[in-house]
C-alpha cells in the first residue's frame, strides 16, 4: 500500500549498519562506542560528499542509521565520494578504538519518495532500501572482503548514476537478485575499499532492466521548488481515484511496493512552456530523475528539435519509429502508415508505468502521435509554444516557467562559481543577477564566462555585461551557448506580422504594452493587434499580466530591439513611434479634460492617421488609465525627445500636470517639465516658454528646490510681462505666492495672491478668480487675519460651487477648516475638514488627502479626542511616506509622539 503521509518528498536514501553490532563479544560500553563512532564517520563522509548532516532527515534504524538526503543534493557524490570517505573514516575510527568497538559497515543507497507524518518518515521505497541493506548477498560480500565496507545500490540508482558515471567503474560492481517477501530487485554490490576486478562483460550480460532513455540528471540544479511541487501535484492529482466509489477499491496484491498504483486514472500531460533558455528541459529532467521509482517500466525520451540549430523539427513518424525501436519491435513488424505505427506504440505501453518525455516540441502535431493513451503512463512535454490543443483535447496541465527569483539566481551562481567567490562580491553578484533578469541561460553563460576567468573580479564581469548587453551573452561557434541565437529560434514559427510586431515592441516606450497601444504602434486593426499579441504570448515571447497588459523579459526585449534595428527601415520605426506617441498624448489629453475640466488645455493638434484612442468614459477610468500608464508616459516623453518631437514632449507634460500633482509624483514632474523647457525653444507660441517656466518652478517648489523655483517663476513672470499676457501674469503671481509660502514668507505670498486676484477679476475667469480668492484667504489666515481670511474663502466657496469645481471647493473648505480651528471653533473646523476630505477622496487626490488628514487631526487633539487624532495622523503619516514627503512625515510623527505624552 502506498504511503499516505502529509507530504511526500523525493530523497536519496543512505542506510548504514554495523556488521556484528550485537555480537556477544561486545559489551554495552563497546556497543555505545561503536554507535557513536558510526554517527561520527557517517557525518564526516557525508560532509566529504558535500552534504551536511544537519540538512538531512536522519534517525536510528535498528543497529544502524538512515539518512534521507534532500533532493537539491545530487546523487552522484553519494556514490562517487561518500563510500570511499566512509571507508576512510571507519579505518580512522578503528585505529583509535578497542577491538570490540571496531566496526565494519554495510551501506545501501536507494532513491524515491518519502512520506512524512507525525510519526516520522516512511514509504515503500524506504522498506525496499532496508531490504537491500539486510540482503544476504551484501552480508556475504562483506564477510569475504578484507575491507571495512560493502555497498549495495538499487537497480534504479545503478542504471541512473553508476552506469553514467565518469568517476566510478561500473564494471567493478556485481549484480545480485534480492528477493525478500514481495520485494524483488536486481541490485548491485561494490567493495569501495577493496574493489572487485573490473569485468565489462557483466554490464553487457546485465543491461538495464528497463528502458532508461532519459539523459543524465542536470548538474548543479538549483531553485524551481515551486515548479517541482506543481509537477508533483499534477502527478498526484492524476493518480487520484476517479468516479463513483473512488478510493474504496482494495489494492491488488500484484501492485509493486515501490510506487502507487495508477489503475483508473486519466492520461496526464504536463506541458512545460517558457521562453528560450528559461530552463524547461532542465526542470523536466530534474523532476523526472527525482521520480524514477514511480516509473518502474522505464522512460522514453525524444528531442523533437522544435527549436534548435538544425531548424528542422523531428517528424512524428521519425519519433514514433524511434520509440518502436526502443521498445524492441523488429523492423519487419513496423507498419508503414503513421497511424498504424502510433497504434502499435500505444498497444506496447498499455498497462506499463512509464514516463515519456517529449522535449522541445514546436507543434501539437509532433506530440499527439506520441501520447500513449494509457492511464498508467505520464507524459512531460516541453516547448516554447503553449500547444493549446493539448490543453483543450488532452487535458494537459500547463506550467509556464518564469525567471529565477533573486535567491534562486544567487544559488545558481554560487553552485557554479563557489560560495566564497559569490560572498566576496555581493554587490557585483546583485548587479549580474539584475542584468540577467534572473534568466537561467543568461546566468549560466555569465557563470561559465566568470568561471573560466577565476582571477577576474565579478565586478568586471558585471561591467562587461552592462556595457555589451546581449553581445556578452553571444557565442560564435556554439549556438546552444548563445542567448541571442537561442532566442532567434523562437522567431521561426512566427508569421511575418508577428515578427514585425515583436520587433516594434522592442522599441516601444515603456515597460509593457496593451492591445490599444500595440494597435497604434503597429498600425494594425485592433483585432489583428490582439491576435498578434496572443501569438507572441503563445510563443513565450510575451507574458500577459493582469489588466490586459503584456510584458517582455528585459533580455528578450533587447533581442527584439536588435531585431527592429536590423530588419525594419528607419522610417518604419519612426512612424511606429510617432503613432504610439500620439496615442498616449491624445489619450492623456482626454484624461486631463476629465480630471480638471476648468483648467485651460491647449489642444495638441491632430494625431497620426489610423490612431484610435483608448476610450475613457469618466474620471475613474481616466485616473485608472493614467496610473497604469504612468511609467509608459514618462518613457513616451523620453522617446519623443530623442526623436525631436518637441510638440509631443511639451504637450504630454502639460496634459499630465494635474495627474502628477494629485498623485504626488513630484520628481517626475520636475523631470518632465525640464524636458518640456528644452522643447519649448522649438515651439512657435511665445506663451509656451512662460507656462513652462511657471510649471517647472512650481514643481521645484514642491521638492523644496527654492532657488530654482524662484528663478523659473520670475522668468515666467518676466516673459508674461514682456509679451503683455495678463493671463500668464496672473498665473505667475499665483505660483509665486505658493513658492513664497514654501519658503516661509507668507507676507510676500499674500502680496502675490492679491496681484493674481486683481488680474483674474479683469479676465472674466470666475474659477481662477475663486482660486485666487482662496489663496488670499489662506495667506491672510496664516498671518492671523481670520476675518479677512474667512470673507475671501467664503466668496471663493460660493464661486466654486456655482461653477461645479469640486477640486477648488475642497481646497477652500480645507482653508476654512484651518481658519475655524485657529479661531477656536474646533467643531466647525471638523465639519469643514471632513467635507473637504470627502471631496478629495472622491477625486482620488491622494496628495491633498494627506494634507487634509494632517489638518483634521489638530481640532481633534484640541477637543481631547486623541484616538480620532491618532487615527487620521497615522493615515496621513503613511501617505506622506508613500509619497516621499519626508519632512511632512517627520512632522506628523512628532505630532503623534506628543499625543502619546499628553
């Protein structure tokens, strides 16, 4: 019966027993000394094999010890290093121990799944390992040997490791049949410290018991714990009883003890997708070698060459014929027809518990004839395409591989380069991991390059990778060792349209894209753009993220950029960037009109032909789009500046200004307005330069860059006066008032606010008049002139409400809250503040929400309502921190500290 512990883990099992431990000649002290010595020598030998005892599960087993080695430690050193180290340690122990405490050991090595529960570890494979350890042939071998150690390994471990070892000589092992109760295995015995003479005839006389076509287990396999667990769950799910009465049938007596029965399950196909070099085959082979005991009837493997240097995928008929040959079918019995061959293949594997690995598949047509159709078989398919029909028609479990986590990437480099070297340059290692983006092949190439240059610091390797990019990951003579070449194989199965879209996405601004943006970039109809994105996703060149966004791994994007530069004419690339720039600019303009309908917006002019804007039905949709596209919009301006599209550079930030202020993107505002200032020199409207200096000055003021702010704002006012532009003069005075406030000069701020109010009153701009009225009231309040302040703010509030300007209404209510609090009317202050807070939350103006929360805490504290004050100040503190407003955050923290001491 299969073990039913809480969870099962594949382990290599190392069992050691002391021969003659209970002999009458051994007194209890002698036995205790022998036992202590046994643990010491096992620990020492494991360490020599690179396995720390503390990383293993271990326990007493009768007179011996059983050690379960975690799956991340390869099996080979446990056979190539541990036995000799164990014999050496035993001899060292014996040389310092009395005769009765000296030891000779039996060693058994097996592998398989182990179940753990509250009582410890158990499984049929552990039972099998004990059968091997106690087998009479291994006892007889030790008795007849002058050495101190006899080793027995299971047939599975011998065929997997010993036959393929470059260190061990498999011809020095001797086969034995071990039959104990229902257990039967052809095992192999060796005498590590007194080996049998090599006899190559033994290997040909006793070939592998079953088909074992798997390539060797990947060396230095690291990470992928979650993916291995998902494959485990897929196998477990497939093996679970199905249908009515499931789980009630008694297991048959013929069921082997080394694995679960599979009768009544459905076919399992686990398709492992992922981009080139992401480690699909690496994972499949690592998983397969950890679960060989589940497939006692063997494994079949074929590389279908879907993506390889040959460029020619293996035809299904060739692959099926290879499996028939491996299954021992004579040539004259193989039908000529593919369907008949596939039927014969399926009939030969019926009822067999086999693993079939179909590696590097390009199409479902390659795979379907190789599916066994028997519920006792498991199939692993790897390929860069998703192979949807396998999922739809054959119930494949699809596992997409992502890049390695930083921790997994560091483990890979440590395994290849040594822990000491990695630990010696942590900064350089972090940079290498970042430059490789966690991509396994890129990391492996980097490790190979650094490993062949042991005297070169890793910092130099990082600098070379930073400077050369993909060129540093190329290889002139070995295609499989070149990341650009490996990636190029993915393009073979793309349509011409998909190749063009792939290349253009490489040069598109921003970290990701959407179907509407892709349609603008490529000039394709919306439906065609979606199909192209889906095709690239299916080819593992794109990854779809939540919200309908598509992203590329950085290295794939670099390859796409190279593809664009080498395959697309310059005019095609520039036209694409112009279209996508217009898409973002004009959609941002539509968003700005929704966010602040009273702000004068300069129309950006017509967009390129064929550009369809993203629909924005309301303010919520506008803010959501701006939030999602924030990084892309910044990149769009940079791209426009590179292309010399000065109109786009300026109009983009003009339309984003309200959004940048509401979200508190202060650094981005300075960067974008600085770019706009450079672009303004190339634009014809003289007001453009004044507006730019004004907005750049405001952005600098918000960051506390007071000298720069004053310089830009005075230039703005000077330009407005020179061009006799009263509107710009009014705006410049309003901005100067704010800058003076930020410098702590409220008197000068009030003077500028009065200038702004007088100008706005002559211009018939009632909303801006209301904004100026509030500014006068605010600065009067800060100077203690509360009656004047209240009068101006009430007039402002009436105008804002009349003209339906909730943003201005909230600003004025905030001012009235401040006035009421400082005039001693704390209840009225709370009323004004809470009304302002509601409006600002409705507008999703997180920058100003923080300020209002900060303000409302003061009347709460004055009224002795400390818990309410603490609540709003804590929220304000978090918002200030999130927005990088460190001085405000520090001030609010002091306010909270003062509350705690009152």
